[in-house]
C-alpha cells in the first residue's frame, strides 16, 4: 500500500526480484532495465566490499544482517 520499491532474494536459487517501483526509484524508466543484483549492480562501489564481508559473516552465523548502504541510480 505504500507504493515503495520491493526487492526479494531467494537464497536457494540466487534469484532476485525487483518491483517496477524499485526500478523507478533508481531512475530507470521501466522494469525492462538491466537485471539488477543487490551486491553488484545497485550498491555503491565504495560500499560493496563491506557488504560482501557482512554477508560472509552473517551466513557463517557470526553476525546479524543489518545493513545500510548507498544505492547507485541510473
């Protein structure tokens, strides 16, 4: 109901789903824009290494996944 961007990541298949609104928030004209991946295509390049390290710690059971990163726009 809030008309916000939705992102979903299936960790088993590694498939990511992005809502049309999320694409619009990032500056893309429509959802036919390039396939996005959260850790590679959307997160600001200066934040990617830290995000990757946090993913590794989280999936090893050593950290809670609580992230705040900058996103890049089209």
